[in-house]
């Protein structure tokens, strides 16, 4: 898919001065201060790339600079792609959002809700209703992540290495293991960031009748020309693969770090990374590597109502359904969330089918628009799409965890500050 030509910010109603200020902020606050090894930022508005910059290093040890084609671990930015893939099957009438999950995973039919105890001797009660497909897409399923470190249930996830950054087992064994662990809560009662999107990937493969990774290639990546997006980095592209670091903060999500390097600790060396070979577990929740250019192609298709360059992923009505708030009662994330960690935690923000969705910009206390949708990855990558302002922003770096710094809040504030001609 041909990338749009770069254009001046002013030609798309934005300020070069304000975008340069954002770039200087990233350099001073994060790169020069040793908080990030390097950064890449893309801002796209009204059909034009108005800002495309790289700075710092993709690999501090080898002094390899960030380049336009650097390949990053996008972790949970995989989730929107997986969700779109699944909704293609919904559009084809092969599955419905209100169907029970146990229709497709029979061994989950009698999953109980945690009451007390530790693995394997849990005391459970029956859920108030079955887990539905929609619960997986909006994270109200009762599943969790081991790194939440909040309960005896997520302790069992850690014991089984379910949903870890470096994946273990296969999708099939993950489904089997999850069938032996109770739910955190009855489906629909709360919002909890979880491995649910990995389950959506499993179901996409099951229902389509082909391996999940093959479905993505045939239906999304190849048609759109997203040639650098995959679950591993092939040998001929390994020289473009960034190193991943840990901010090693006190508290928050903790990751195993190898060696300390200034303010950053090397967490995954691109020369020896598990991402250099195909994984046994194809994680629809966090397994992809990609480039800013590839991810922009995906975002452009969404911004354009599900179609780009003659390639249609979804119809505009399906996409509208995905970017509506699906939290029960129409509430925002803080009202329903049990997560100690997620990639979004603001007042005024709800959750759709694979994305966070801004409902009330005033409640977020950050400039923005109602209907803006977004998500991010564990290594501080992020994106947001604002249909009203015809705006896409993509940010790349490689620092775990994404909660270490308030970067996403700053990005939103400073990108929106650069708009001089608003559509609203």
C-alpha cells in the first residue's frame, strides 16, 4: 500500500512549531535523560503525513540508530488487529457476539468463579451467566493476566506461564490450562485487562479453519502490504530489529532484566531474542512485531471506514460498532475496572471491541474528541485515531513497562495542541 507523501503540517491544519516542540520534549525529557533509548513518531492528518521523525538509538549496545523502518515489538497493539480479524468472521455470519464461548470451547462450559483457595484446590461458584464472545472482545470475561499480581487466580496464571511477555506452550495448551483455572468474576460484572484477546485469536483460527497467523496474512497483512508485520522477525530483517529495555521502576509491572545500562536495563537483545524465530504460541493479544509505517497503514484503513486502496477489511457500520463503548451500563473504565494495570485508565474513557474509546474528553482532563479510539503496548508503543479530526498518531519506543512514564498523556496533549484548524 503506497504511503502518503509527507506534507507540511500547515497544509493539514496543524502547526509545525507545536510538533517541533513535541519532538524537543521527547528528546529532552526522554532520550537525552536516558529514559528511552530512542523514539519514532508519526502524525497523519487529513490524508497526509505531517510529522515523521526518529531520534536516538534502536539498540544502545550496538549504537544502531532508530530508522524509519525499525521493527518494534508492538505487544498489545496486536489486540486491535486480532479484534478486526475476528469481526471479519462476524461480518461473514460465521459467529455472533452474543454466542456463549463454550459453544466453541466446550471444555469451558462449567468454568466456575473464584471464591477461595489456591491452585489446584480452588473453591468456586457458578457464574451468573455464561461467558459470551463479546466479553472476550471488551475484557469483561472474568479472565485475567498473571502480571496483575492481585489474586490467587492470577498467581495460577503465572504458575502456568499463561499470557507472559515471552510466551509458553501453544494456543491449544493455553485454552486447556485456562479451563482448569476459575474466573476472577462472573462475566459482565467487571472490566479486567486479560488474555481474552489471545482467546479471540484462537477462535479466529478455529472458526476460519486455518491457522490464526495464516488468516492474518491472507486477510490483512498481504492485501494491505504490511510486509514487516509478523509474529517473528526473519533473518533478513534482523538488522532492523530494535532492542527492548526495562525502566525497572519500583512497583508496577516487573520484568526480568538482564543487565543494567545507565537508566535502562537490557530486557531483550535483538541478536538473541525469542522473536527471531516463529513462536509456538501465536499470541493475538501481544505477539506481533511491526513498523510505524505498517501500523499507520492499518490505522489508515480504520480511519477510512475499514477500507484502504481498494482493500476492505470491514464495513463502516461494523467498525462503528467496534469503536462504540461496550461496557455494561455505558460506564467508563474506572467505574468497572478491576485491573491494577491496563493500557488505559482515564476517567471518561470506555472500551469497545478491541480499543479504548473516549466518551467524554472533559472527564479525561486531556484535549481530545469524543469517539477517539486507541490502545498501546507493554513496551510503551501507542496509537490513537480521531475520526472527527481525521487524525492518526503512532509512537514507537521499546521500554517496559508502559506505565513507567506519563508519555501517552503528554503525546495526546501536545499533538492536539498542534491542531490549528479543528474540524469540530
